[in-house]
């Protein structure tokens, strides 16, 4: 009986793990180095200058954060719906402490909305899809 319960638990964990990886397809995880290369070089510039080719959303999250997990499927949907119009990045605050500190992410989830021109804007908390869509339209200027 214990072997069966262990097997069921193992299968559940494996399925959950594979589901998580599939769920995050199309969303790039950024390190500090990748952020500096693709988004903004905060080491050498004091004035904001976005390097990207599409407006972006940066999701500051942690694996243990329940609200972050609730928002993750929404971001995957948005990545699919706005493919070719925006890019969504993820930054694990536990792994990228310096990067999280640069944007003062003391509570998560936190989102950096980056338009092609102008200043980025931060939002905090588990936002509903409608709020993301409004920010994509109004902040990122994407229809």
C-alpha cells in the first residue's frame, strides 16, 4: 500500500513539474546579465533607455509565492494573445537579488511595464487579466 501511495505521489510531482515547464513556454527568464543586455544597462546608465524591440512586462516572482503562481497562467495567456506585439520576461527574486533590489521589489509579485518610449511603470500584487490588458493598452500602447 505504501508503494502505491509513493508511486501516485511521484507521478503527481512529475506531472506537475512537466506542466510547469510547458506552462512557461515562450516566457524568458532573465538573469542580471541578460537583463542588462536585453532590457536596460543600469550599471552604466542613470537615465532609463530601453534596449528591447517590443514593449515588455517583467514579472518579479519567486517559486514559493502563491500569488505569483496564480498570475503565471495569465502571463502565459497574454504572451500567446500578444505574440509579436509584446514580450514577457520573468525574474526570480531569490536567484537575482541584485536585480530585484535595483527595482525595489520588496513584495511580490511585482511587474515592470516597459513601453518602447518613456518611463517604465511598476505594479504590485496578483493582478487580474483585465488589469494587465488595460496596462498593455495604456502603458505599453499596444492594441
